[in-house]
């Protein structure tokens, strides 16, 4: 039996088997078999027979055991297949499997299950389902109904769709056309191919439709926001504020957005000319004058431009593309479309960004009324100051509901003077609203198609999917100074004039702030605003009328001059902490008047101007960009202490050295880039 010693050393026996034969540790680390007690006291033949029976039983038992092991391994390998050529977990070897094998066939199923499912730690991440889009199909249906109602109203008011389109859509420097806009145009993944293969009119329409799409499907947006910068025309002077085109547009356009449980707001940041401003300095403050979160920007400086504002139009257009919603720029001009060659080129060149311009006088004339013949033969000038009736209607639509005849007549004025009257502003409001409503209808069609195809429109047009523009993403400028208009952020501005709706850039540093480089010095300049009464720039006719009415407050205008000023040496200095700048341009503007820059800043020997605590040489200044402003730095200093920023910020300081003789030093704006 010694020769069979190793043959059985791996055999695991049950407790019952151990009654017959037992494997025990022997000397030298080997295993020895200890004989079972004799079965009986009879002779050797019975003992020999019994021995062979036991041997045969053991041989059969070993065979069954090995067969079971092979089947178990095969089953484990099958269960562990992962489709990629993998098998059982590498941490489990054949020896491990054998060691987990029970000694009882009755437990075999349990053993195989343990082998097939080794203990592992599994982490399951549950992604919560995306909540339903806030803009529902019910909203879509109601909004579409409101859009169609408005378009039908304006079509009827302007004597049919063809005439309405001529007056309201074709009165822009580039006529609007949404008929050819399709889903694949708005959803173009290859912008370069799209831009290179479609005409400007389609690119322009696609941008506006895209603007509406994103506003509607973005769950985070509950207000469609427009903002306008401009002159006293934008402000609505010589009218009640209620009659300005922005106010009329809020009343006309709001029901469409309310159908989607949203709001429409138009921020009117128009400023009167009495503060001395022009487009040259106001465009730098777009991010403060109106909210940087605007969906569309309007601009108007009709009587100041004289055909020479194309470079500022381009700068403004490029700057606002760096705002979060990359709003289209739409210009309002009270006159005729005289086909300014440079603005026409800009309109096509920047069509993909939605750029366009509306001409009010052209809108009236596109309706077919023969103003020239009437003026020649009847000496009636519909655009003369104070004239009532535009040739199509004698008062505004809401004027037709007025019970007060004087008010009704006032609402029929086309031009108060150089400022439009309510009739002129109504056409302006109607034009922009008509265009935007057509864009919304196209957006609704696209949303409906996506939903019907089982797709979530937010995947394409949610605000979070909007690409971020950097300066290199825009085409090379045509007219504007690339040093200032090719930038990644709009200019920063601190504008003390009212109103403002956005974010300031520079700010007055706290005199007690530890980072203030002039900590401990006197800093007592005074902020002020002109206190305009209710009737400021309302106009004589409406002032007389509304002084007798209870709703006079709706006439109040929002704009007022303002600034931060000093008159005595004891006022000390004012310290501005400047925002992050790309170029290093620093400009300061004075108030109030169009020509105050030279005397107030450049020629004033009582005024010391410092940058980063270093007094600047005034011979390096220039009057720019208009006569109320002075450019202190064209770009960052490259050497000297003025080029250093120990606190991480740049600082501008103005200090009165002696009592001011004559006018106070009044700062209305500080802007940088």
C-alpha cells in the first residue's frame, strides 16, 4: 500500500468515510494511512476481500470527484464570460475552487453557486431622469395663437399682408425673410459650411430664430430681455414715457410671451443730449447701461451720426457678441434708408450675428402713400413738427380707444419735432414686433417637429449648449480699430448718468479698504444726480394735458445727468479700482456739456491724475472719443512703477491740489478695455 500513498493524498473524505480510513499527518511531513479496526476476528480471506472493496470504492469516489471538478470549472467559465474574451475572475485559481468544494454531494449546488458568483463590491450610479421641459406643447399652442393674432392684427391695420411686409419688414436696411429658414439651417453643426453656402438674408433670419429658440427651451430663462441705448429719441423725449416705442412694444409683444408663462421686458437706457454724450462714448458702456443678459440690443443715435458711425456700429456689434447670449444688434433710425455703403456692407458681413437697421421714414413711405405730391400740391407735410396723422391713420391704435379728444389728437402726432411722436413710435414698435413674431413662429415650428420626432429640443438649444465666442471666432474687422474691437470681453464702464440696468466695471474704492493704495488719505468726492421733476422732457402738449389727470406718473422719463465731483482741495481724491483689462485703455469723461474734456482734465493745473500711484504726464493725453472725454492711457504702461500692480488691481486716482476755480470737476464716466 506504500506505493499508493500519493495517489490519494488530495482525496477529501466525508465523516462517514473516516470511520473506515483516515489520513493523518505522519513523520517527515508526509501523510500516512492508519488502518481501520478489523471488521471481524475471522480469517485473512475476509480481511483481504474487505481491503479490495475499500480500494475499489475509493477509486470510484476519486473518479466521481474529478469529474465533478471538471464540470464545475466549465460552468464557472461559462458564467464568467463577458463578451470580450474574458472568463472567470482572475483572483480565483483552480486551487481556490478546489478548496471551496464541499465534501458532501448534497451541497454540490450550493458550492457551484458560490464558485459562479465570487464576492465583489459593485457601485451603481443612478442618473436621475431629466425633468420635463418647462416650455410645454400647451405653451406652444397658446403662443402660436397669440403670434397669429398679432400678425393678423397688424396685417389688417396696414391694409393687408403685402403692405404690412413692405412697411414693417422691408423698411430695414436688409429686408427680413423667414420663409426659407429650415431646421437644418438653425441646427447646422458645420458653421463654416453654412456661412459659406447661404446668402446673408438667410443667415440673418437664422440668427434671430436661434435667439428665440434658446429663449423658449431654456428652463432657466423666464424673461425675454431687450435693451436699448441711445439719445433722447431712444429715451422718448417730448412725449410721455408711456408713448416711447419701447413702452409701446412692451404692451404689444408681452401677450405672446405671457402665453408661455414668460415675461417680456425692454430696458430703455436712452439718455438726453443735455449731459453731453454721443454714440462715441456711450457704446463703451453697453454692459452697464443695459443688462449683460440681454437677448437683443437696440441702438439709436440718428441725429449725431451724420453717416460716420459705421466703425462704432461695428465695435458695438463685436463687443456684444462677447455677452452671454450673443444678442443681435438692431439699429433704429428715424430717417430714410439712404443706402449708406459702409453700413450696407456691415449688414451683410455680420449677417450671421443678426445685424440690421430699421428706418422709420422708409417704413411710412413703403406703404405707398404719396407724401411728396401731397406736400407739393396741398402743402401738407406729414413729417412737419406736430402734424397729426401719417396718411394711413389719424391716431395710434390705443389712441382710438381714448375718450379724451385732446389725448387722442396728441397720440396722432408723427413727429413732435426732431423727436418722433406716438405715431412714429407706433410704427417703430410694430416693425420690430412684427419681425420678432415671425421669428418666434418659425422657432415654434422647429420645436414642434423635434418633439414629434421624440427629441428633446434642449439637447440642441438650451442656453448651456450655446458656443462661447472668443475674439478669434469673429471675422476680421472692416472699420473699427482692432486694438479695441478685437477683444474677448466688452469694455468695462462706470456711468453715473441714469438709467443703468447692468454691471459697472470700474468702481470707487473704499477709502478704508486695506488694498486701497491711498489708505489714510482724504477721499471725499461726492456722487450726485440731477433731480428732474415729473415733467422733465415730457413736452408742453402732454404736460398741459396730464396735469389734470390721475395717471400722470406714466409720463415720467428715466434719464438724468449725474457724476462724482469735487470743488475744494479738502475733498481730497477719488480712487477707482479698475476691472480686468486686455488692452489698458483708460478714459474719463466730464459733465455736463459736449466740450468739457479739454478744460476739465487736460488744462486743469489743480487736478493731478495718477495711475497705479504714479502721476501721469498730461501731455500724453488726448481728447477722445468725443469732446467731453479724455484718453488717459491708450494701452498698458510697459515700464516703471505705473506698470506694476502689487495688489493685483490697477488704480486710477484724481486729486484736487487746490480749490477749483469756476466749474467743479465732475466725472460722468470712466471706461476701460
